[in-house]
């Protein structure tokens, strides 16, 4: 009798990529791109020039990769731990469960409408949530922030009768679709167009069309899968793994809850109101940036007023609903902070950390109880933090081996003597391959655009088409590459093994990559605005 083959653990798969990267440092020549200045028509221009160097074969460094990966990905790792601890405190109150069941009961009433019943209320909910996150990804590059929403959306998807994959798709995949569409994303399009020396956010009309096509395909793929799981949940590859989520979202426990408001909740409300009033006084106006445009609005005073007015009504009902209100306003502050004050993972983690503490105080938990809950949350999510550190080691090994730039240079040489469609296709393929090695859009733009943009002039391709090739190549593979700290973090929080995620997502990625190439063809064959 043969033993049933076991699927490798996620840690084993990622460590395999670390070892593979080390092997490549032994067989590939080293090299690096350096910035040089050249005089062209009396003007000094900066360009990137490839210089061969000795490679640095990696041996024992594969065992140090996790340590160095932790150093490299420290921000995301701490972000995951703080988010996990904060939400564990909130989850202890069962407030999220209360909110989910209240929302679903409200949507069930819509089923009485024949038109709504025909479309499917659940389908409408999935589409609306995915469009919202896609817009966030397209406008301000939402990526790491999706980790915080996994703990909310996955339980909601489970409660609706779906699985954790549908929950991850509703926020992470949706944000990834928007990130690939990148209508006004300053971290990818903004940097790439600046380095390509073309007007900032030009060609937006075609990118909006591309964003629409990408989202129609992505959302349709998710809806098709979701409907299949709704009919028979056991068909999900995550059915057994999701038992821990189903155990956490028991409607019977919600019905048994005692709805009351402790004095501590009113004290929390008063303290937060005072803090927000001070903030409103210090920041009476905020400049919110959307792409290349901005508007000055009294965001903080408006948010403060809404919080002060809405909270008493919810406190009279139950402290659970006040905690939900804290969550809603935390998300609102996140959006304002990202768009108006350039917040990143440190500020966002701090915001959610504060939310967790005040959620605990509102539910009359002692300082020791809140501390123990936070530690329990970090313990529960520790595996996600560890895998992010290990995945970061892949990049460390490639960079320390001095072969990252060699890989880029070798791929760039493959574009010689091709037609315009062939050349832009090769550019696109190169960006996809590089994205597996360098998942950071900003870093990849800084590395590839100074090389690709001048090369596009030589072969008769517009620099805008080169930017679009970068945009698509940067977006799709983010949802599958094991070097992406965000993907590994999302899967860790959702408790989805990497191998099962790949089994589900690879057909979508394959479809999107083909569609991306088809969308590139008009950029070199048609007269488009901005190209």
C-alpha cells in the first residue's frame, strides 16, 4: 500500500523558493544597474547602465534568510501582530458577529422583492464590496491595508454560506484588481509616469476602460465560484479548514448575548469625544488627494460631529453597537489618513491598536483582561507573521547574491528585433516575471522604468504603453507570488494554506494575464489619448 502523498506545508513551499533562489546565485552571473549621466543634444540626461559584477553564491545564508526577512518585512510583521491583537479584543465582545447578523437579517428582507430575489441579494453585496475595495486599490493603492479587513470580511462570508476564499476575494482580490487597473495609484502609475517623463496620470481614459474590463472579469470569476459554494459548501477546498471560522460565527451564541451598556462605555465615549474635539480644533481642514487632484475639506470636524451625534443612540441600544461604531469610524479615519496625511502601516496599526483598547474598555474589561486578550490575538496570528518573514528571505537571498539586476538585464535583451506588439508583449512578460522577484510596485518602477522608457523610444513604442505594461505586470501576479508579504499575510490571517490558494487563484491569474496582453495591443496599434 502506498502512503497518501501529503501536500507540503506553506512554510516548506516558501523555504523551497529560498533554496531555489540560492541555487540561482551559483549558476547566474552577477551584475547591477548604476545611474550614469550622458550628454544628449547639449542636455545632461540620467540613465541606468548595466555593469557585470561577480555573483555572491549563497550557502548557509538560506538559514539566515528568515532572520533577514524579518528585518526586511518588520513593518508588515508588526502590523499583522498589532491588528491581530486588536481585533481579538474586539472579537471577544462579539460585536462584529452582532453587526454581521444584523446586516444579513436586514438584507434578507430585500429577498421579498422579486427583482432582488432574481438577481440575488448576496450577489449584490459581493459586487458592491468588491467594487469599493477595487476603487481603493485603483485610487490610492490599497494593499497592506486589506490585511486588517480580512478579520471582518471572512467571518461575514462564512456566515453568508460561503468560504474563506470568497471572503479574501471580496477585499484582497478586489483591491488587487483595482491595483492592476491603477487609475490614479500614486505608488505605481505616479512613480512610473514620473520616471518615464510623461504627464502625471495622463492616458487615464484608457486606464479607466482597462480597469472596468479587469473588474468585470475578476468579479464574474468570484461570483461564479461563490454561487457554486453557496449551493454546496462541501465543494470548497477550504471546507474542513474553515471549521474554525464557522465555530467562531455561531448565530446561536449571538442570540444568547445580553445587550447592555456599561458605565465604562459612556466614559469611553466621553473621552474619545474630547480627543476628537481637540483633533478637530488642531486640524480644521484636511487636503484629500485623489490622484493628481486634491480638495480641502473639514474632514476631521465632520467626522467628530458624526461620532458625537451617532454614538449616544447606539449606546442606549447596547455597548456592542457602540463598539461597531468605533470600527466604522476607525475605517473612516483610515481613509482620511491615507488620502490626506500619507498614513502607512505604522499609523494604521496604531489606529487599530487604539480601537482594540477602547473596544475593551467599552465592554468593561480590566487592563489585565485587555492585555491577555491582546496576547491571545498575537498568538493566534503569529504563524502569519512568521511566514511573512520567511517569504521576505527570498528577496534577501537574490539581492545578496547580486543576481536581481542580472535577471532584469537578461530579460530586457530579449526584446531586440521584435515588432511593436511583440516588444510590448515582452515588456509585459518581463514585468510579470520581475514582479515575482520584486513585488513592490514602487521599487520595480524605480528599477525598470529608467531602462524601459528610453528603450521604447528606440523601437517606436510610446512611453505610455510602456507604463501600462508595467501597470498590468505589476498587478496581477501580486495575487499569487510567494514573495509578496501582503499576500502571505492575508492568507495567514484568513488561515488559507498557500498551496490551496494557488489551486484556486491560478485560473483567474492566467485569464487576467491574457486579458492584460490583449488590452496592451490597442496601446501600440490605435491612436489613444495620452499615448
